[in-house]
C-alpha cells in the first residue's frame, strides 16, 4: 500500500496522475465544522505552529468536486463493449464533526 498526502494544494495537480493506478482509492478530507460554501484554504502545522496557505477563489465544496472530476477524468474507464464505466473509489471524510453546529 502506498499513501500519498497531497493536502489539496493546486501544485499537486500536475504530478498526481503519475501515481494513479486502477486500484487508487481517494480519501478527500474536509473540515466539517466549517461551512462547505466558505472559501477553501490550505493549512499546515509544523512543530505545533499553524501556517495558513493559499486561499483558493472557490468554495470548499466546489474545490472538492473539482478534485473528484479531475480524478475521474484520469481514471474512469469504459468496458471494451462500451458498458457502464468503472469509477475510481472515493470517500469524503469530514473531520472536526464534534465542533460542528450542524450535526
């Protein structure tokens, strides 16, 4: 098993397809305590210190949907006979649910 944590930064979009295989499973994590319609921003923690990264000019929900569409465009395969496509496995995982007002 190989685990690649790209943190959602746009810079990874260029190199990520190199690691895609037919067995790739995507775990898309998001902060469930925040509104999915708020702007997405990456956050890094180094030695317990928080560093805010770049803010993307789209909502967290739209950003996640774009990542899903990107993965599908690289991994979705139709059967040889044109049958129903085989989609990559994806799971959206909300963190910080215990801090969410909308349980």
